[in-house]
């Protein structure tokens, strides 16, 4: 069930039985020569919808822009400051907690969001305590990175081996191809692809990763692979979500 397609009365009825909600979060950033700029948000959104359907959970609107400062040297990339993303997270959780939600399961599609989300959760718990909301001490937040699920990781390794890489990966590109087959891109991909350089500034990132890839070969991606990865991710995260409700 999508939150934005419900009425407030329907949400009130939902809360009588279930205090959990799924929040997809991604990023709007470059993904190499063949990856869509919306890759991280697309993957998080479609997988979150699948988990919502499998578990009967409400799914909030997707947070499409994340913390991607290191990608800003590539046209089309958009980023929030870490402090902004922390505030967005705090305001989102606080709004929903005031209505009665207590379990916030963030399905994340972007590695750059992880540290900021964890900091946001700590700040949000303190904020809710200061507001003296009823049951503030029962609020729990969790970040579930779909691409780091053991089952997804194993499948990606089986399909792509070391060519999976760590950014603009064939696994995430494959999921977008499954969702938007009409938007599949093709381009020449040099077999020599950079990897192993630490991430600093945006300009330094582009200098070390000139085509935006990090050790990956997205040319291996197919819509069929994307469907497999989607199904594995939905199953794994559905199990995680249901366990999280009992924490």
C-alpha cells in the first residue's frame, strides 16, 4: 500500500493494527555511461513497493535525493548536505511518529546515505524524547541496504564475479533495466576501469573515476538479471521487515 494513495482515514485504520512503515530512500547521481541518474532511487522504490505488497506494509513516498556530494562533478547529479538529509529524516520520522507510527524501515539504495541515516536516527530519538511524544521510547529506525543483503550479494557475485564493482554496478543497472526496459542505454565501456581510490572531493572523484564507474562492468546487466535480483531482494527484505516489527 502506498501512503500517498491512501486517505487519512485509511491510515488511521491501518495504525490500529500496524505501526510499521517502509521508507524508500536513494539518490539522484551519475551511474556511469549506461546507468540512469535515478538508479539508486528507482531500485529502492521498486523493491520497497515489492516488500510492501508482500507484507501488507504502508510504503512512504521515496526520498529521491540523498547525500551524493562526491558525484557533483558529473552533470545531472544532485545532493543534499549531510545536515540537510539528517533534518529531512528527523522531520519525516517525527511527523509520522506523532500520528502513531513506531517502526521505520528505510530501504536504501545508496551507500553514501548510510552514515548520514545512522546519525539521523540518533538525533531523531533525542528529538522525539524532547517533544515528549507518547511512546517516543518505542520508536525504532532501521536502514536496510538492499544491495548489501547476503542473498543479493551472493547472486550478484554469481552473475558478475569481480566485475560487479562498487558503483554503477551491473546489479543495480540490471534492476533499472527490469523496471524501465524502454530506458536501457548502451555505450562503449573501456575494459580498464578504475577502482580502489578513496573518496574525497567531487573533483578528485571524477579525476580518479573519469567515466563514473568504480570497478564495475554494467555492460553485463540484463533485464532478466534485474528481475532475479529484485525477487531475491524483496524476499530477503520482507523477512527482515517482519522481524523488525517485533523489536
